[in-house]
C-alpha cells in the first residue's frame, strides 16, 4: 500500500511542485495551504510523513504544527522545509539538544532541495 505524505505550505506554486515531485516518487499526497487547514486534516487522517513550511500564518507555524502532529502521532516523521536560513541567516540544528527539545522535526531541509536528495531523505525517514 502506498504511503501518504502531508505537505503544508502557503506558497501555492511551491506546494504544487512538491506535490508533483512526491507523487512521482510513488507516494499519495495530501496538501494543505496553511497550519489551520493542516490541523483539520490531521484530526481525521494520520500521514506516514509530513513536510511542513516553517513560516505560514505566523513565523513559527511550522514549529507549532510539528508539535501538534507529534503530540497526536508521535511516530510520524516530520521534515521542515524552509527558506528561512537563506532569508534570515537563522539556523536550526535537530542534532543540538536545546533545539531538539522544542523543535519537533526530524529533519530540516532548505527549500530548493534536489528531487533525488528529497527522495532519499523521505525514504530514510520512512525506513524504506
């Protein structure tokens, strides 16, 4: 059975491109255009993996959504895909203990990631 990946981003073009890429990898894709829509989706659907934008309704929407997904489904891997590092110089490190306590993401990726790299990271998190 195909795995289902939830992709959440308020940039419609990026969301559509990601959906096409991930579907080409052979996954089912559910999309949401923001934190609130994604919260409604996870009430009824448990994705196998989630790819979240960081800045949506607010600067920390991705973090809040990651926290809510992990609280409901602790075993769902979460990737936060963001351009925030290139735009602001802020960096996050899920290997850093302090960041790990409050950032409920399994992986950070910069937007613009190559398709083959994205596919590898998804497969690694899903243990395929």
